[in-house]
C-alpha cells in the first residue's frame, strides 16, 4: 500500500532514526562532550550557556534540557524544539531527511527487535522508581497522558515559597508542596492536571541554586507535555481571555496579581494539540495574550504560537521586557498596571 505523503508513523520513525543523526544534521553532535553514557553541552533550543544543561542519552534516543526551556523527549520533541514547530511538522521533516520510501519499515523492525528487552526493563523501572505510568505509542497522533492512580504526600510549608513570594493561599490553590522521597525528593512538587481536571503528573522544582544549576525542573519520563495546558482545567466555562506564560512561577505570580485567567504550555513552544485546547476553551470570540519571557526563545515561541492561533482567535504578543526578563520577576503591582487594559 502506498503511504500518504503527509502521514507518518511516529513509532516507526523513532525506531528508524537516532538522536545522533538528528544532532549531526544540525551540526551539534561534535559540540557535545561524553559524560558516562550520556553526551552533554549547552542547550541548542534556548541557546543556553551552561555546558551541563543539555543531556543526550544515545542508547535510549532521548534528550533533556535542565535549563530555562525545560524541554526533553525523543527525536520528534528535539526537532520540534529546534524548529519551533509542532510534533507533526517535526515528524514530516525527519521523514523527508532520513527515510526515503520503504526504508522506514526495515530499519524499524531491526531496531524494535534489538531494543525490545531493554524497553521492557526500562518501562518497569519507570513504573517502580518514578511511580508514573508509561505512555502508549501513537500512530500519527500525539500521545495522551494517562491519569495517575496515586497522589504524592507533600508538606505545604517550605522556605522556598516565602523566598519566591508565593503566598500560602497560592500554595493551597495549586496544591503545591515539598516532597521528601521518590523521584521528586527534595523538590517543590506541582500537580499537573489535564483539561478535564484529571491528575496526570507532578512537576518538580529545585529549591536550591545548586540543584537548579543541574536540573531546575523535573518532569516524569514519558510525559507528553505538548498535550497539556497547565491551569486550563481551572478556567471557567465562557472565559474569553487567557494569558499564556512560560513557567509555573509566572502562573503563580499572575494569579497573585489578580489574574486567574493564566495558563502555560510548560515552555515557550506550543503544539497543535495545545492550540486546539485553547481554541476549544475560548471559542471563536476569545483572545489569547502571550506574555512569554523576554529572551530569544520567548520571542520565537510567541511568534510561532501566534501563527498557530491567529486564524482561530484574537492573539496579541505582550512584551514584558520593560518590567522584567520573566513575568514572575515583576511585582504584582507592575503586572496589574500592565495587564488591566486588556481585561
């Protein structure tokens, strides 16, 4: 059967193309240094300068950035981050670069057979150590995140909250707390719900500068953050305006400034799935205000996200640079004056 030009099997693509091939195509592989089984360097997605922030595991074919962009995942996520596009566009690019017609199937079968015992072992480790269900493969569509069957026990009081000017009311509203065991040990944990209000993951935030330098944010392996819009589940039916920021902390800061209509796509990039979620919530008369970080990644992310949504909603890019580099660094009074004209 002849394969449709605009269709691609994500599963076969990930089994056929290595992350090393992707990085070599961008001229990035030789900029990384080996550290054990991994390769590390500066993050090419947000153009970081810390040579330990970007980590690649060639055996598992995955990467993680522990710096400002907090991105991670497989070859699809890597290309999407580098190109500022969604997963489907990234998949079609990779297919055109590496997989002439008929090549994918043979390579995929060889790689799947070779990796099968390792994949089974890795899945069990993820379940036992990280207490997070592995996610099913998807043929041509983004993977959905399964609701968790457990809740972490956390302590709602920690000096981090006072240091970051996060009030007890905000801690309670978002269910924040300090975790002292498991994969999120010694981190502030943030419950992450899907649009239906189902708990699908916990995000972890480093509480010290030393931890943040190595891994500021931690998300569970296998989480498809491109299928989530954080805080969307708390938005009332009929809401017409939403502010999109990059980080959890910016969500908390705007909430404290009196703007409950704030969400984040968990980074500077927006996928088609996230655009669909925002459009469905707001309706055709809605508006999205982008208040991303005042850096290159934020500007590029806002431009790409506006292109995704501009035919569906009213969109506007707000430049926070006059106040601060990141929204959560601005004072609540500054944010009120800045945003009130749009509400």
